[in-house]
């Protein structure tokens, strides 16, 4: 399959600290950049597909435990932060 050319832009997205730590660990495990990981997650999600197989999900659970990430999808859109 031919590679597709894209235009990437720098962004200043704010993200919950522990989520970022887990994402960085996943990217490092798969020897990819954080941006490439996020693009993959989003493109799969846009098609209603899961990017992660069971071995990756196990690693993610381990990283969530290691970084104290106790948030779930149910917490989405209900997060607040100290001013």
C-alpha cells in the first residue's frame, strides 16, 4: 500500500497528566511518536474500530496502575481542574 502524504501542524492541546504518561509509555513500547500513536487511535476510532489487541490492553492496564490512572470513559466530559 502506498504511503499517503499529510500535512501535520503543531498544536497546544492540554491533556490530563496521567493519561499523557500512559500514552507516552504506549508510544515508547511500540517505538513510535506520541503524534503517530494519537493519529492511529483517532483514525481507528473514527471507523468504530479498536486499535489495541489484548496484549496491548494488558500493557495499558499495567501502565494505568503504575501511573495511578483511575479515570474511565464514564468520567469523560466530567473532569475539572484546580484553577
